[in-house]
C-alpha cells in the first residue's frame, strides 16, 4: 500500500469511527486544579437523593454518573466538574 493510500485509509477510518461513536460531550476546558473534588461531588449528589451505580471522568472533562435521580428515574448525567451544572442528561 502506498503512503497516499495508507493516509486515505486512515482518514476514512477516522471519519467512520467519529460517525459511529458520536460526538464527545465537552464539559470544561478548565485545569483539573479548578475542578470540585470527585468524592465530595459524589457525596453531595448522594445527599440530594441520587443513587450512583457508576461514576467516571469522561474524555470531554465531565463527571458522569449512571444511576437514579431523586425521583428514582434511571439517568445518565454529565456534569461540569467546575461548577456542578448539568451539561447533558439522558433518561431511561
């Protein structure tokens, strides 16, 4: 395979991967030193009535939870780790 064909194949693969994976939700560009403490953030959500089954930091610099909100609705929520605002919420 020539270098040109290899570059074209790589570009096509990147485009297809982007389409399949969707866009990454971006929550902040602030440095991690400006973020709320992850454990304290989770505890605050629990104190508000959330049930957290899974918690992670995403590629888009979000705190993401999988679990249930205070109304017991199954949710996936992306939070801005700096100010705690909800950036994206999915139910079900």
